[in-house]
C-alpha cells in the first residue's frame, strides 16, 4: 500500500511539474542569437551586336551576428505572447567583374568594382510561441511581426592600374516591416531555465529614405539561446 501511495504521489508531482515551466500566469524571458559567414557568387550574361558580356559578382566573405532578447507572458498553459527586440550586424566584401568577348573570342576587361558593406539593424516587434508535450523536452512553434530600421555604409573602390582606389562612399537608411515563422525545441534544465534552438524563416520588406529603392529579403537561419520562466 505504501508503494502504491508513493507511485501515485510521484505521478501527481510529475504531472504538475510538467506544466510548471509553461503554465498560465508565468513571465517569460529569452535571448537567442546566430553567427555565420558564407561565400557565394552569381553570373549574368548578355550580348549585343558586337560582343558578349559577362558580369560576375563574387562575395569574397561575409560575416554577421544578431542579438534578440524577448519578454513575454503566458496567457494560457503553453502559450506565451510578448515583445521582442533585436540588433543585427553584418559585413561583406563584394567584387563586380565585367568582361567581354569580341567576335574572335578574345576576352577583355570592361569594369571591376569592389564594395565593402557594413550594415546594422535595430528592430522591435511582437511574438507568440506555443509549446507542445510535457516534461523537460518541449518542441515549440513561434511567429513574430514588427518594424526594423537599417543603416548601410558601402565604400566603393574602382580597379585602376592593378589596384583598388576608393571612388566614393555610399550610405543609406531604410525602414522595413518584418515577419517571421519558426519551429524549435527547448530543454528545461529545471522549472525556470531552458536551453533552446530553432529554425526560422524571415521576410523583410523595406523602403529606403530616398523612396525609390525597395527591397524584399527572404532568409532561413538557425538560432541558439536560452530562456527563463518565473
């Protein structure tokens, strides 16, 4: 009888604790980030009556990171709604090489330009997240929407006499609307602290302050971080 009572008590305690981390009325706080670098290149070809031109853009290197704190409230068991903030930084070096071929197949250089771009973004928005399952391991889905402001500085270097010479500075600011969807999982070390990871899709639509430049971005990323509930 004592063993049965102990088993019932254990099951009851586990059932209660399985909701303890994500139960209604709790406060949620989290921080996540990603870091990455990549290389890619694109090629465009076109021709006129005299020559065939090839324009290649090579991204020699790119690096970026973001920092995203969140603060929310569990409006129901497993469902948290809140506000999120973000700071993103990225830098990349791009080289545009334009070459041509005459009718005899001889290649010649038309133009060569290098860009060193640094970009910062600050965002603020709202999010919701829903957890599944009981226990320490909890998958979740999330969605967010908000506003973003970016600043982009891009010095331009022309290739002359076998070297790059700075031509001019390009600088612009842009305002954007962003939306995102994600799915991931959290592992609760205890009732208050969890480590987590998620895959995220983000869409951004921006207009520069000059009003004639519009841009739409789609990207996927992997975020890692931690969260606390209390």
